[in-house]
């Protein structure tokens, strides 16, 4: 039995009892699924020659069976020629769909009235004498402590605590202590991590820092992360170690983890705000801006602290934080261009 014999054995109800009186081409259309039909003459020649046809299901897999294509938004799907789906490699088509959908992320800005900066916000941004950056999920594309924990085998549990801390549902010092207690990184583990997983710098941050420095603005890194992991980031961006405010991991004589320096202002809730206030007081800056993604960054905007808080959502969009920002951005290019 060949493939066409198989189709002829389909239930009789698919073909009217009087179909024998119908033209052969119409009988073929009744027997075969729509996506298996070809031109009548071609089908008849195939039947006569007994050539083994291509499996119709596999031939049309990209159109009828792909689990990726339905994910394309309707407004995008209408722009693609239907015929292109027939020759698209499934793995490549998935990547191209993701690339096409990603820009729609910017449509999220429509939910916030601070996505377009006011004249007052732009004036503060342009006249700032100092700019302070959060590091994790802002300057870098990940959360350093989460990556280190994952490297040490405790990634999931630590990431849950990080999310709670960044969302403001628990105090920062509680979250910091809890996260470190879950995996207690040794000095050798930290060194191994830094060697095997170099910093993942966010796109455009290096250009922004260069632009700020060219305009004689001082740049600082203020983080609830650890100096051991932030020093390499500062080196890449050309930021002096003295302009880093971060926590310090402590190790024993044998390199074992013993805790963190609780005297660092960034080890406590409100620590970034305290660090910004110290920076402003020591250097006498008249205008200072804080840029970050989390609740601890938002806290820095207070009397004696930052005059402006810019929420960077290019890595993580935390809605509660974004809604309270003076300016919400999804890329550093907008900030670079606005300095002109």
C-alpha cells in the first residue's frame, strides 16, 4: 500500500456516495486534506507513476505545526509574507521572531507618564555635576550576587531574596545577610568566579560614562554588591576605585567566608541614600543625579541626596520603582543624546 492508497482508506463519509460521477479532479480534492493538494495534473501524474511523494505533514511543518509562529503578535504577523514561512528554518525563525518582538518592549513606556522627560528633568540632567550609578542590572546586565550564588550552586534561592530586596518588600540588610548565609562564598570561589565569568557590561554604558567625563561630570558607582566584583567593572569604565561605594566581603586566614563589613553604608537599608549624601557633602556638588533600577536606588532621591532619580529598565523593569522615577529609560542612548 502506498501513501495514496492510505488516503483512499479514509472514512467514506469524506466522499459523497455519488462521487463516482464527479470529475476525477474533484474526487481528489474531496479525498485529500487541503494542505496536501497540488495541481490536478501533478497529482494524477504522481498516482500514475507511483512516485513516493514527500510526507505532506513534514513539508508544511513550518506553517501548520510550528509552535513558535503563533507567538508572533498579529500586527507583526501581517507584515510577513505568508510564503516566507514555508522556507524558514524553524530554529532561525524562532530567533528572528524574538528579535522582532523585543523592540515592542519599548511599548511598555506607554504605561508610564515619565518615559518622556520634562524640560525640568532634562535641565537637571544636563547641569548635574556628579552622576551616581547603581551597578547590578544597571551598569551590568545581571545581579552580581545572584551570579556568584549560581556559580556556587545556590542561584535560585538567592535570586528569590534579591527580587524581594529590590522590590522593597524586605530590608536590605536582612536580604544581604540571608543571601550570603545560603552559600558562604570562599575567597577562592570568588576569584574563580571572576576569572571564568567577567563582567557583563550593559550596552551603551561605556559610551555614556565617557560622555559624562568629557563634560567634566564626576561618575560614581554605588552598589549593594561587593567591591571584589565591582572593581573589575570600574576598571573597564575608567572609574577610580575611590569613587566606588559598595560592600566588602570578609575572609579568614584560610580564605573561608566570615561575613561582610557592616560598617559600609551600603550594607543597610537606605545605604545608597547615605552614600549619596556623603558624596554630596564632601565634594559640595550643587546638582547630583542617581541612576538605577531598584527601590534602594530610588531612596537616594531625598533632601541632601540626589536631585533626580532616573530609572534604568533596560535589564529589569520594576513597575513600583519606575512609576516613582523622574525619568524612565530603557537604553543609555537616550541619555547620551539628551546631553547634547
